């Protein structure tokens, strides 16, 4: 073993097959101590023999052909499936060496991440659980230990770009993704937090994503609380970032549940209505569970008064344009009442009457007992 490493350090390693190269790196990863120079040489060998990245000074990196990449994905898939019983920390170390490369070589690092995103896509479709698990652990470490919000957001975007292609209403694309909640709940929740874009809480994401979100939250709501628990127990300075992400995501989902119908042009399809009903029920279940979770940090994950106030303004604007109550308006008010009362009872609402235009609220609450109750109890 040490003779092999010595040859590697002296640049005397000849070209190896992909499988030989991976086995060699695995032996290195099993060492308890591996210095930086040794790791850099190993990653250089991976660039050349596995990822087929051709680096020429002063020129952009040449990436492999599509056929060559498929071969690499197949080899790596077989390699990691064989490592399913390997000790988790050791396999994660191997995962990092193989996929992440040297972050000080930005272009190479980006090529590796592009490949990893495509590899994760294939792993979701083919249900390669070890890869999904290692990806989730890596992302969670990046989030809690390094606070790498931007890079994680970009990486999740790369995954989404490969998953949601073609006709967004073609169910052949979203069915494998629906199963991710069962295959790897922790990865599903991280994708949820980063793909439900918080920049505009009232813009509907693509329906294929919402269908997956509905499935993940319905089948595996505990994964969300596990992430929150891990963040709370990590004592990390970045734990609050996780709480903020969860809060933003819950606000976004609440806004969509209340306003999706009134913002739609024409009638809402049955599939969209069913998807949003599932998300609303899942959100209500999460809000009901909040008081049962003994963690003071969960208070940071409450629904915000700001967006609650904006929701009602959107509803009021719809009523003004319609000049009367209709099925869409009543549905929006019912959803708002259910979500807000559940959050209030579960101590998961961080707003007050100051967040609302009360004159508008009184015009809307007539005939809605839940809304009357919410505003009578709200301080």
C-alpha cells in the first residue's frame, strides 16, 4: 500500500482503468491519515482516469463525451453500490475525494459538481441509495458546518435542471422523484428547502416540483424535524440558517396554498388542486407537531406575520376585482383560516395584529368563523 502511495507521490503512476483507479483511491481513503499532497495527487489521477477532464494550460477544461460520461456513471454506480455496508464516515470521505476535488481549482471543482448533479439524477431514477445518502450527508455538513447557502442553492439548481426537463406536465419525469421521500428523506428535505424559491412567495413553482413536495411532506414529515434537531444539537453558528430556510419554506408553501387559485387564470386543474390540498394538509400536520417537539429553536421556524398580512392583501385585491365572493375567494379564506389558526394554537405564528390591515380583514372575515376566531385571539 505505501509503495503504491510512494509511486503516486513521485508521479510514476501509469494510466489505470476507471475501476483500478477507484480501488486505489479507496485504499487511500481507508488510511487514517492522508496528507494534502497525497490527496491532490489522487484527485489529479481521478481527473485524468475517471472524469476524463483534459487540462491544458491557458485553455478551458475539455469535458468527456456523453458516451464516456455514461460509462463513468455506470462504473461509479457499481463502485458505490458495492460500498453500501462500508462504515458511513469512511464512505463519506471516499465520496468527498472522488466527487468534490480541490476547491482551490475552481474550474475543476465546478466540473466535478456538474458531474455529481447528473450522477445524483441517475441515482434517483435507478434508486442508488448509497449515493443519495452520501450526497445528503455532504450537503448537510456544508450547510451546518460551513454555511454554504449559495453553493448549495446552485448545486440543487443543477439537480433540478436535469430532473425537470421537457414537458413539465409529463408524469414520466416526476414519478422517480416522488419516491425520493422514501429512498432518502434527508435529501428530499434539503432539495425542498432550496428548490422552493423564496424570492417571491406568490409565484408558483413548476407543478412537477410541487407534486414531489406534496409527496415528500405527506410521507416523510419527520425528516424535516430530524434536520431541525440535528441543527439544534450541532451548536453550529450556522444552525440559525437552517431555521431561517425552514421558516421561509413554510411561509412560501402557506402563501401558495392560500393564493394559488385566485392567482390562476381561469379554472384550476384537478391535478393542481389535489397537489395543493396535499401540501396544505402536510403543512397543517407540521404546524400541529411543532408544540410536541422539545426544541426552543423551533420558535425560529414560525410562520411570519409579514407574509400572512400580504396573503390577505392578495385575497382582498382579488375580491375587489371580482366585487363579490366566489368559490376561489372562499377557498382562499378557508385555507388562510385553517393554516393561521393551526399555527396560532401550535405557537408557530410569529405575527401580531400590526401585520394586518385590520379594516381589510374585517371586510373579509364576515361569515368565516375561523377568521373571526383568529383575529379575536391575535394580540
